[in-house]
């Protein structure tokens, strides 16, 4: 009788230990979040323009108006594979038109941002929107119009906003997602 109790106890103990290993393995198989930008508004910004006015003597005076920052109204994210994610920040890269891909002229510092991107599981997605994202464009625009990198004036440039983060479960699965915006100088257009 003692042998049967010992044998059953040994089987239960082995089964429990294998079951715990199986649960531990399935918990650590967290996939990298597949975060995508579904929509953004606006798609571009006018950053430099000429403003003309007439002074009291009747002379027309042209003053260049230069915006040192822009605000992205909204960016909507989704996580396609059902893994919750955390956006930890973003950085901005500025490119001038150059044949195929563009020429990088400036990279901003990293902006801190902590937003959770939730998903409802494998088959469904939840839209997560961040509103009013301010971006300083002054140094990038200086590189475009006045800097030593680009002596020729350009009328447009590309601003790439790269959002980065990790999974929300603490397994340090990194992701990056970006969107391109157009910056336009209408002061040089005739």
C-alpha cells in the first residue's frame, strides 16, 4: 500500500513539474509587437512663406515667416498580432530630395513619450490615437535652406517621424514604426 501511495505521489509530482515548465514556456513566447500607423493628420506642413503688407508710406514690404515647430494633429496606431505595446518615444529625421531615397540632413534628439497601444487579441484590432504631437523643425529647416549640407534652395523636404517602443509585458521586444511628412517652403515659389 505504501508503494502505491509513493508511486502515485511521484507521478503527480512529475506531472506537476512538467506542467509548470509548459506554462512557463508558453508565457515567455511573447512576439515582437507588430505596430503600424493606420492614419495620420495632416500629411504635410507649410513651414516657410512670404508675408507681404503695406506700410503707412504705401510701400509693400515682404517678410519671410518661418515656423520653428509643427504639431501633428493625430496619429492612429494598431497592433496587428495581438501583442500590447508601449511607445517610449520618437525621433525625427529630415531629408532633402535626392534621386531615390533622399539625403539625410538632420536627426533630432529623442522625444520622450509613454503611450500604451492595446490590442484585443489575435483576430481583432483596437485603434489607439495620440493627439497633438509637437515637433521642433527649426534645426532641420535650417539645414534645408541655409545649411552647408544643401547650398541649393529646395522647396520641399521630407520629415520622417520614427516612433519606437517595446512590448507591454516586460520582455523587451523592440519595435519601430515611422511615417513621412512633407515640409513645404512656398516663399520660393513664383
